[in-house]
């Protein structure tokens, strides 16, 4: 007998009560710390290890044997009494071998009261380092602290390969009143897979992934993965110090939107990881002249066909593309190359997969209870109950996690329109009014305003962009002025109007002239981004070039003219991958882009045009400095519907102009006079019909001298030849 061990009492005297034993064996005990671990001032020790053959207690400091634990009449429940309390280790003998570990039930509560209070209040801004699986050293012991919010569960356990997926082994402690369950599992290491087993009011629920998992298994596997704290030596200090100026309203913003899994693939069809994207994507974006990349959601999502817009892990990058450290390296490399990184982020809804957030603890925890509030019929997804403080705070913390942990430069918030209105895409009688009887979703509006205010404090210089398709006022107005506080709003109206115009045969465009001018009526009511996004080149909408009418030459000319029109209009720019070289096929997430098309001159020409448009846009202050204010734009010709010609001036803050003329018919216009504000030479800065772009090379021999002949309210004018289906941009010398 070990000197530290006393003669054991009668076996049953060391056991808990029958009700506790029954609940423990049945896997229904909601407070395992009440009966397991050290008790009676540390002299009584109980462990419950189903299928263990034998258990010994060893001194934690010296390793000496303290006691052989006695197997009780309850299979798997081992007990012993020590002469004095000692910090101990468990040496457990299994059929498969021996295990040495500290007892999880020998550790006290670890989450601080401040953490619990802030979470309950909905204002914990660092949940990615609080909840979930956190690698910690507790009292000199390395391990993982698990914490999960499940206030209505009767019992929550951590399960994984480390305990044979047995929910009886690692039941957690409930922290009142926050409803958070926690447990420290010693000696567990990064890379371990795990899930939560929850006992709801009606029985065991499907195994759940961790809502705050920092890493996951690659789909179709569904487990979360323990991740070590992010280790990356950031080298982007220069970028971060300049970011606010680079992303200001008077700076150029030309965004390349892409889906990581289908931009390019390896020769065998496998996805490119972040390291390969550093090698291939960043040089391409630099060569094309974009200022930013925008990635379709990279948060882990079970169904690849959702393109990431049905994420289940709001804190975990998809394992499809590599480790968290690889993502950090990618963002860092982008910054060192002068490229910003924007992520699409989805706070509007989440998928119904059984291992996800839906009915997480057996109740509608993250979603609204009533399907008229909590279920999207269009997308078969649940809707976040952002009126619940814990859910509100969970989503705020997710946004901040990407911005702070990965130095991301902006979030494009998906489906904002669906968040603002309770009757979004619902029939009469299938929605629930707000407390005032209205259709506005007041709690979602409060969330969006809070999000934008918090980001400005916690991630200075970062952008928050709204995909919002309605006429909601003040989307990009500061919250202090009654707005939602976004930095930019996607101009969906401009996109729909202009694409409908371009789809018309040129002979009919005279009857749709207003589609190209209507956007300027409201162009400065918000800070806008002009988006040609992934949604416009899928689901039978055809690719961008295939929307264009005419034969092959006219399709390319129309595309070049449209892109030139877009780049010279007020508003920041966004173009989806493949559009920059005229991909014919609709985008498919299952295949890489049709890069072979760049073997053809006309596709090369479109790509070269986008390069030159980006360089011109960045080089000419008149094209970006006053994108968001009316002083930067002036119509010269907006009513020549007979010729389908448009002309306008763009001005920088100093008043220096650029002249833009667009001819949207295949007819060459000779002797077309346009007024200009100054005399002298006007040089062609860009001609979308140039031979180098695949055009007919009609124009004005590189420039023209202004006549002292007033026109269009200007003191001088130019006598121009307008190329067919072409756009000219001229600057005064």
C-alpha cells in the first residue's frame, strides 16, 4: 500500500448517491464536477472511465504512486481515498495500451466572469480567443479548454478520437447564468478532431460542430479541429499604416472578385491552396492593375455548390485551401504586393445541416423559432436571430476576427436586403411584423449599425460593404446621421439597367437610352461600387460577353465599350473573374476558368483593355478622386438617343477634366462635335476600338485640337470621329 493511501472505506461509502450514479451511467448528468474529481478536501477521488481496465493515481510533482483506484460495482467508476490531498496524475490501463494524464475534473472553472458577462451582454469582441477550443497552459499543464454556448442543453460533452467518441468521458461544466459549458482536457494537442454531444430536452442531438471552431476537417467530413494560436510573422506594416488612405473615398478601388476554388486548378484538377495562390494569383492581379481582390466566402461551408454563401463555421477558414497560417501568409503577401483583401461575409442566414447551428441545443438558439421569421424559403436556410444579444455578439465577433486576426481589409456583407425587411421574398400572411407593426427588421438594423461602428473602432481603415438591392436610404451614411454606416453599397440598379441596355440590339438601343443615364440621378446618394459580380454570369444568365448582341466582332466591341463605360463612370469598380478576358462559358464552381481562350487575339485584347483601364483609373485623379460626389461628374450629352451617343466630363478636386464619349452603335460617327471646357490639344488617353484591343482602330490619330466654337455649354469644342461600338477618353494637354 502506498504511504499516501489509507485503508479504503466500504466501496459504496465512496460512491455518490444512486440518482447521481444512474444519471452518470445513462449519460444524463448535467454536473459531473459535483461527483467526479477530488472531493472531501481533495482526499476522495472519483473517475468515470468506461472500458478502462485499471487506474492508478500518481503524484503530479514526483510521479510516485499514490494509490490503486478501486473498481466499484459501477462499471467504469473508479474510486479511492487518500491520506492527504495531493495533485495527481491518472495512469489508465486500456485494452489498447496505457495512458498518462491529469484528471479533467481536477481543474476549477477557467472562463472569467468578465468573459461570461460580456458574452451575455452581446459585446464580447474576441470570442475567437475565448470560446471554442483554446490551447492553454493551466497550472503548468498543456491542454485545451473547450467552451460552448448551449443554455438549454441538459448535458454537453466533448467527443473525438481521443475518447472514442464516448459522450460519457468528457462531460462539461455549465457556467451560470451565461449558459456556457466548459471543460479543460489536459494533454490534448492541436490537430485533434472533436465535436460536441448534446443532450436536449427530448434526447441526444446529432453531433454538433463547434460554432467557434478555428479550424475544421475538410468537407464532407464535419468535425471541428483544435487549432494552435495563429503563428505568423506579419510583414505588412507599411500597408497597414497606409490602408486608411488607400481605401478612402477619394482613392481608386478596382476589385477583382473571385472564387478561390475555380479561378485556377492544378493539372490534375485539384484545388489550389493559399501557397500556390501566392505564386499564381498575386502576380496576375498585379499585372492586371487591380487594387483589391474580393474572395467569395472562404469560411468553412459543407456544400461547395453554395460557393461559400452557406457557411457553418464563422471563425474557420475552409480546410479546402490549407491551414489558417497559409491564409495569413496569403493576405500578408497580397499586402506586400500592394493588394488589398476583401472577404464576402454572410450574417444573414446559415444552412440546415444537422451538425450545424440549427436547433443547436435542441431549441432555436441561433435562429428565430417561428419559420415566418427564422427560415429563408428561397435558400432553405435558417435566419440568425440578431435580436438575441448572444447571437448579435457572436456575429460581431466573427466580423472582427477576420479583420484583426487575418489583417483582412474589408468585408462585403452578403444579402443585406434580406436582413432589412421581415417580408423579404415572402407572401402576404407569411411574415411577422416588427413591434411597431412594420416590415423593417429592427434588430437586424441595430446589428448592422453596431457592426459598422465597432469595425471603425476596432479595425481602423477597414471597409464594410453592403450588397443591398433596395432603395433603403442612407446605407452608406454614418450612423450618427441616421444611416446604416457602411463604407460602400453595391449599385445593383446601375448594374441591372446597363446590362439590359447592352443586351439590346444596337438598332433598338435608342428606345432604351434612359437605362444608361438613369443611374446618374441617384449616383451620389450613396457611396457606390459598380459591380459585375458572379451572380450575373450563372444560372442561365450567360457570361458577360455572351450577353452582348451581334456577331463575334460586335460582341467583343460591345464588351470593350461596356467595360470602358463602367470604368469611366462615377463609382468604384468590381469585376468577376473571367469577365476580364471574355470567357464565353458561364462560370462553374467545379471547373477553372477557360484560360486557353487567351490564345486568341480578341480575348487577349479584352484583357489588355482591362489592364489599361485599371492603370488609367489609378493614374488619373479625375476618374477616382470625386467618385462619390457630384462635383466629379458633368453630363455633356445625355439625350442623343437617336445616335446612342453619350458624353460626360470627369473632374478631379482641382477641376482638371477628362472627356468621355461612348458610341453604342456599330456606325462610325464622323464630325461629331462635343463641347469641352478648355482649348488646345486633347489627347486620346484610351480608345476601346484600338487595334491592340482587337478593334478596328478608328479614332482621331491619338488626339485633336479644340476649336474656339462653343458647344454643349462649353466655350470650346472638339470635332471627333467616334469609333463603332467604342468609347474614347481624352485628356487636355
